[in-house]
């Protein structure tokens, strides 16, 4: 018994020494900036350096990294906070410094059912004013799942909105008279751009940009304006896609996953006229957000795509060349938590939100910075 205890003690010491050495060898360090968020979902950065953080429970908060304080923004629209529904994405208008406009995506309950809504408002100090609804998805459902809800401004100041398939309405992702399983494109005031894709279907909604998606919770663009989206697969088949207007991305006619009960959703993985992902994950890793990195702070990461994942909880660093993923590295496993969001800050640090709620498992804001600073 004494020998076992002795060997166990030696093992623990060697493990701790090894962990310490590995930490010193890393080019990055992790710092928890704040702990105590309630189901955080997204983060954006104000011009003064403050963080704007949304919580699925319906609250919008401002984190001041200098004072390490968290302030709740008042007059946020009422949301349906249930299951996967709630306050989701927060996006600053590209001309925020001139107009103070922010955009919010969130789920609502109506007489027709639950759906996704996008509103814009002016942020004045810690209050939202002049709130306008600019989009309500024609994707009404009884469930509170698969809203998509990611927002992305393009270079021409038009806004992309990901609208999920509602879980029980996946077949409608292939139909163009609704917003289930679509990426939409609207002007910043909610009107529809005149150069949106034109579909042969007379019933096609004019704000549809692409279709055939499942639950797209990642939208970003690279330095050249190429649009990337990722979406949750069912049991397997999480996808990373390059988004081009007017195309069909296949769900549920083609998929690399199966249903949660083990049944086949589709026997096909490829079909003519349907786009293939540039990468897929089987089993699923529960993709949650992503960001391209363009800073010299970590020069070795320049141009890489960082994708956050909920299961088991890590970040994937992808090197992409000529629209092909050439390598993937699993990072930040030491956080040991579901990772809800990842963004590149203006000073070159990566900022991570961990999932969670309650005193014992609340969400965190974590900064990734160089280890030598």
C-alpha cells in the first residue's frame, strides 16, 4: 500500500511539472476577465474598447475591461427565452461611430408560433432607444430550437441573417416560400436589396440568399470578403461551407449525419446542384461561432479560421488555402468548458465566451494573449 501511494505521488508531481512546462512552452496565455455570465451567446466590441455581450436569457451587457465591471443595458426587446431560444447575436453597424446602431437577433412568441426576429436600435450610454423591427422570419414553429440567429454585415452594408430549420421543419429548407433553413440578405433598414438572387420559383421570398441549411450558428467573412458559414449537423455531419448567392446547400436531401435515433435521414451525401461543405465533422463537435484572425500579435495564426465548439468544448484552428482546409489543430482544451463564442478583438487578442449559468457553472469571458507579454 505504501509503494502504491509513493508511486501515485511521483506520478502526480511529474504530471504537474509536465503541465507547467507545457504552459510555459505555449505561445499564448489565457486570462479570465470576468466570471458570472448567464448563458452568454455572442460578443462584439465597442469603439472605446468595451465588450458588448448578449445572454440567451434576454439581457444585453457591457463589460469594461479596464474597470472589470459589467453593466446591464436597459430597454432591450422582450425575448422568448426557452430551450435554444432567447437573445442571440449582437452586431454593430459598420458605421456605428456615426449612427450608434446595433442589431439584435432573438426569438419571439406569436399567435402563429415561435420564430426569429431581428431589430435595430441606437445605443445611448447604457440604454437602447429608437428600436425598430427590421425582420421577422416566416418560420413559425411550436418548438424552441434551431433558430440559426447569426448576423453578419457585408462590405456593402447589407446584412446576412441565418435562419435555422426549426428542427421539425427540415423538409421546408428545400422550399423557397419560407425562411426555414435559409441565409437571408437584407439592407440595414430591413428592405430587400435589388441584386438578391432570382429564383425560378414564383413563390420564392425575395430576401433569400441561400437555402438548404440546418442550424447555422456561424457566419463570418475573410479579408477578401469570401463568406463562410457553419451549421450543426444531426448526429454527425457538422459542416463548414463557403457561401455564394443563390445556391442550395443540400439539407436534408444530402447529409453526412444520421438522425439522433440512428435512422437514415438521407441515403445521399452528394447530389447534382447541391453544394458540398469544404469540411465536415463526424461525430459532431457542436459548432457555435467562428472568426478569422488578422493580426500580427500572433503572426503564426494570421489568416487562420478559429471555430468554437460546445462538445466536448474546444476551439479548432483551420488553415485554409484556395478554399481547401489543409490543416486543423485542436486548441484551448485546458479551458475545460463548452465554448459558445470566439471573436478577434481590435488589439489582436482572441476573446472567448464559455457557456454556462448559475453560481457554480457561470459563463466566462476569457482573453487569449501572447505568453511573452
